[in-house]
C-alpha cells in the first residue's frame, strides 16, 4: 500500500480551510462561527504536521507549533465564549448581525 | 523743579482717569468732579511753574531757547541703533501748549461741575475728560515722532468717547463714529508719512530728525530729497502725508466733515476739542516739524493753500448755519485755517519766522476766546435747552454775565483792538502780506466774514426778538459756570499783550514785532463793517436776512447745505467705494476665499458620506474584506514571484 502523499494532505487541509472560511462568512450564529475558526486553525495544524514530516523529517518544530496552536485555540475559545455570553446577556441574541453597534 | 515732576503733568490726569474709570461710578460719584478738578489744578500749577522756569530760567542758552530733553526712557529696543523711546521734550511751543491745555481743560472741568450736574454718568464724563487731557498733554510733550503718534491716536479715541457720550442718542453715536473714522483715515497718511521720514532719516527722535533732514549736505537729506515717486521727492511725500494726518485732526478741508457733527457731545467737551485739544494738534504737529517743512517749499505750499481755503470755506458756511454750536464749529475750522496758512507762509528763522510766531500766537489767543465762546454757548443751551438760533433771542437781560463775556469773545475773534484776537490776527495778516498777496486777500476777506457771522450769532442769541424763555429756576447757571466765563473773558482781553514774540519763535531767538497802525486799519475797518452789517440785519427781528438769502439763491442754499460736502462723501463712499471696491471685495471673500474652503470641506464630507457605508459594524463584512484583501495580496505576490 502506497504512503499517502503530501499533495493529498495539503488538499485536505485546503478543503478544511475553505469550509472554515465559508462557515465564518455565512453563518450568523456566533457559536457556529467560533467552530468555523476552529476548523481554520486545524487546517493550519494539518499543514504544520505534514510539512514537518515531509520536509524536515528529523525535527520537531512543526509539531511544537501545532501544540501551541491547540493551546491558544483553547484559550481563544474561552475568551470568545465569554464575549458571546456577554453579548447574549445584553441583547438576548447570539446573531452576529445584532452586534453591530460599532459603526459610523 | 525736578524732571520727574514734569512727568506729573500728564500723569496726574491719567491717574484721575484710572481712578474715576475704575471706581468712579460706584463709589466716587459725588466727588468725581472735585477729584478731577483738583488733580488738574495741580497739574496746571506744575505746568505753569515748568513753563516759567523754562522761559525765564533754564531754557535760554546764549539767548536762544533750546529744546531740553527732560526725561528719556528706552521703551522698545529692537537693535542697538533702532529703539522706540518715551520721553519728555521741553521747548517753547510745548511749554506754551501745556499751559494752554491744562488751563482750558481746568476751566472746562470747573464749568462742567455745574453744567453736567445730575448726569447719571457724571464720573465717567470726568474720567473721559481726564483721558482727553492726558492724551493731549502727552502729545505736546512727546520727544519723538512715534510717541506723538501714539498720543495722537489716544486723542482720537478719547474724542470718540466724549462725542459719543450721549450714547443713547443715535445722532451722537453716528457723530462719534464719523469723527473717529475720518480722523483715523487721515492718520493712515500720518503713519505712512512717519515711516517715510523715519526711514529716510533713520531716527524717530525729533531733534535728530530735524537736524538730519534740514542739512542739505547730509546723506539722509540727499537720499530723501533724491528719491522720488511720481515726480515728487520722498521728503515732500512724507511731509505732505504727515500734514494729511494733521489736517484730519485739525479739520482742514476736505477732512472737516467730522467737526460740525462733533457738536453732539456735551458742550464743555466741544470747548475742549475746539480750543485746546484735538483740533490744534494738527497745527502743533506742523509747528513741531516746522524746520523740515520750511526746508521743503512744495510741502509748505500745500499747507498754505489748504489752510487758506479752509479758512474761507468754513467762514462762508458759518454765515448760513442756524445751530449756534455749528456756527462756532465752522469758526474754529476757519481760525485753524488761519494758523495753518500762517505756518505755510513762514520761513525758518529771522524776520521770515513771523508767520510761525503769529500762528502760535493765534493758537494761544484762540484757545481762550474760543473756549469762552463754547462755554458761553453751553450756558445759553443750558438755559434754553435748544441749539437753534430761532429758539433764542433777547437773552441779554436773563444772563448778563454770559452776555458780556460772550460779547468780549466775539470782539476778540473779530479782531477788534485791544482784544486778544486783534494782535494775533494782525501778525498773521502781516506775515501773509509779506509773502503771498493772494493768501493775504483771502485772509482779509475771511476776517471781515468772521466779524459778520460772529455778530450774527451774538445778535441772534442776545438781541433780536424779545425773550420768550421762561425763567426756569436755575437762571444763568451755577457759580461754577460763571467763574470760568469771567476768568476766560479777562484772558480774552489780556492774552494779546502776552510777549509771545520774544518767547515762542521758529528759531528760539526773540522776534521784533510792532503793530503797524496803518496796516491794521484795513482789517479793523472790515471787521467793524462786518459787525455793523450784522447789527443792521440781526439786531432786531426783520425780514432782511430772509430777503438777502432769497436774492443769493443758489449760493445761499449751497452754503447752508455746507457745500454738499457730506453728500459728496456719502456719494463717494456709498456709491463709488462700496460698489467698486466693497462689493467686489465682499464677492471675492464670499465666493473665492470662503468658496475654496467650503469646496474642500464639502468634498471631504461628500467622500466620507459615500464611503462611510464600509464601516457597517457587521463583523462578517469586515472578514470578507480581509479575506478578499489577503487573496489579492496572495495573487500579487505569486505574480511578482515569477
């Protein structure tokens, strides 16, 4: 059985990335948007791991970065959910279009 | 007397102004008049002593009166060689002027105690009087031309305040504005003249300025006389422009239009403006710079003809006016015209300096009889409550003191011996006779006219018809109104015997003068003829004046309308200047200056209005901009990479 090549993995990560972007741009629910961001971050993680394996096989830099990103994503999710809860408390909605006070 | 006490002469009125101006209305209302009068009394005593010391003790060096710099203080030092100083200069004309100014002002202060009694802004009135006196004293004592300019403007502003004293009367407000704007306009010429003279002589100080510009071999003079503009030398331009400023303050033609309207102020103020301050400032200025004027025949010719024309012009108008204060105003203009052309026909030094001496002499005597005339008119107005001749008549029994003193003043101004005006007018006529026959005949005719219109005034007020003024309790006025009249009347008789020829001359040397009786015959005969004519027309009520007026027709109407000078000014300002300069300037300001700024602002507002939709507050819109942007950059980089 052949090993799965770099191209395939990058293709997967690109699909994941664009699904994330699409979700972020179209979904109105802020929690769903947060999930879309997670997808984008994970597509980046896949890239890091793949490039680490195929280009610098003896090193661990890419893996480290992945772990960092997972950590920070966790923190980011905590902050984002806190913001969403506050917005919900003030406007009784988690629709992103209702949170448009900061405009001209 | 120390030099510092001389500084007190102008500073005491200034202190009065500050004290009365700040606290007068609230706290000192009752004492304002007394405070002002006492401070001015001290000031006039000091000036008398100073003048005495100068004339008889310290002023003469080798038999010639020298200017003394009593105080000098460097005020604004720009570079080591250029500075604006404040100083006090003592010389014969300054000495004569401080005595006249403080004395007349003192008389006005005393007279106002009665005249202005019960006015609501009594303290303010005295504060303004003090400011006016201070300005004029500062002006005559100035040691450099810039300092004189500052006091000159102060005189302008204090006259503005006093003429507009009854500020609830629209005509008074208009008159004060007119006086201020007309004199201010003339002062523009003065300022340019100062700049030209100071630039050519490289100094502001009078002594140095005169020394440098009257020495034909000095480089300064060569430069000033050599540089020319439209064929006239810079020196002549400078002097004519300085004279323009003087003409504005002295109400010479064509800047005289403010003077009759200035009658809107309280009458004692008119006495002050017409006798001692303000209008003689122009004469004083020309006298102060006289050595330079004497060196420049062209400028002096302008002075001569402007003076002579104003004298005649004003005398003709004065014959037709019915407002007694306006008659006096035009007579002032006429007499100032005498002083001006008398300076104009003079030369520097020696026998030729007769005109200069005569001019100063006339200024001196005129101050007394003109302030007497105005104060007398003030007393009459106080009783009658009107300025119009038709409301007066037959007042000689009601106000005997005013009647006698007014008669003395009229005789003095008409030039009847031995009253003061006779002596000074003789000198002026003599000076004119020796240098310019045409001016002499104008002056002679004017002196006849003067006698006529003054006695027209006198007979209309005190004789004419029977008095129909009801005795309203206060009679002729308080004692404080009578005393100045009597003092001034005594001086109007005696001032002519003052030995001014040996004290105030163009070069400081005593001048030999003598009254030539044969020469005096003509002017005195003319004056008597004028008086007789006036008495036949106005002594009793009749229709002769009316008939003469009808016979003269157009000429009478033109003179009555002041030769349409006001209308001419209105036409020039409103029709020509407003339409040709004011309106285009307003259009440019509104459309081009404002317009370009508005265009910038409108464009900015328009653009921001159009693009502000981008900041919608919608998070996902921002994200898509960002995404598209990154995509764009990516494509760009890929494209550049290859």
